[in-house]
């Protein structure tokens, strides 16, 4: 999947400049992406990940 499409998918799920960690997991599963791809795009686009289940963000 192209990076631009991943950005669109993530941006459609951002609330108040943040993407919930649980939603990141769902998006990865729904769109057959690796979780690191979601994280990488969020980092590049300066999108914060909130409510991290692992305490990483």
C-alpha cells in the first residue's frame, strides 16, 4: 500500500491531533498493514498516538 493511502487512512481516524493506540491496531488489521507502518507514518506526520497499551507513546 502506498504511503499516501496510509496517511489518508490514519488522518481519517485522528481526533484532536491524536490517534488512539487501539485504533492503530484496528487499522493495521483492517488494512493488512504492519503496526510499525502505522507508527512510522504517525511519526512522519507528527501525529501523536494516545492511550498506548504498551506505554511506548
